């Protein structure tokens, strides 16, 4: 099971006041709040933890399709070098987060899942973010699988979980797509 999340840090700084009273208490566990308090970069730590929770949530919903909003149910641990772990509902998800000056990108996998492939990219001005992410994903898969882009369909289950399916081979793969502000990303389970 896989999930991903991307955060435009410039947009997050403008759109969200993570320092307002009650915000962190609603989102983070006591231990996670200590991580933020002790961090050299509290802003970056807040958004890394949020991104870990979001990517693990997407992976978890593949296993348990009932959606929920309770970020404190997801417990994050930071392991160093961008690696982390999220525990939720008896499952453990390994996360990897890369943070550049303007964006933060996290992938999550359950247990010892196969390797992931994917990309994180800037969305051109005036492009529809969702459409652009889907186009990039289809182009990547068409090239990788030696099929025509037109043969690839991105579909969602009744619970909103996305997959990419090749019409000619009927092969289907788990995917996760994310976009925020100027950035988009996709992850595909190999």
C-alpha cells in the first residue's frame, strides 16, 4: 500500500497559521508536539509531520476504505535522514521525506512493499493542477510500459482510491497523486 503528499511551503506559510491556539493540539500527539517544540525549524517540522500523516493516511485507506479525519490517530516517529514511521490502526508505514527550499515531498509504504517509482515536479503557470499531474503520470507509465498514453486510464474506487489501468493488458497498479500550490507529484507501486 502506498501514499504520497506534496506541500508548497510558500503557500503553506501564507494559507495556514499553524501557530494559532489549538491548531497543533488538534493535529498532533503530545510526542509530535514535543518534536515541533524541540526542532531547529518548527515550521518545517510541522509540515513534515503533516505530510507524513497525509501520505500514510492515503496508504491506510487502501487497506480500510472507510475515510476519517482524525490526524491524532496517526502517530509519527522521525528516524533521521528524511525517514520516518507512521503507526495507524495496527499498521506501520515507512515514510521518506525530501525537503527542498520551496517544497516538501513524502512517500509512504506499508511494511516491506516493493519499490516505488514516481516524480515530484513544478506545475506550469495557468495549468490545471489535477489534469497536469494525470498527464505527467500517464506519460511516465506509457514510456515505462511501452504502451500508448490513450490506453491508460486513471480511475478511482468508490472510496476515491486511485489506480492506473492499461486498457490493452488490463494490468492495474496502485498510484497516489498529490498537488499543492506550484507542485505536483505521483507515486506508482512497481
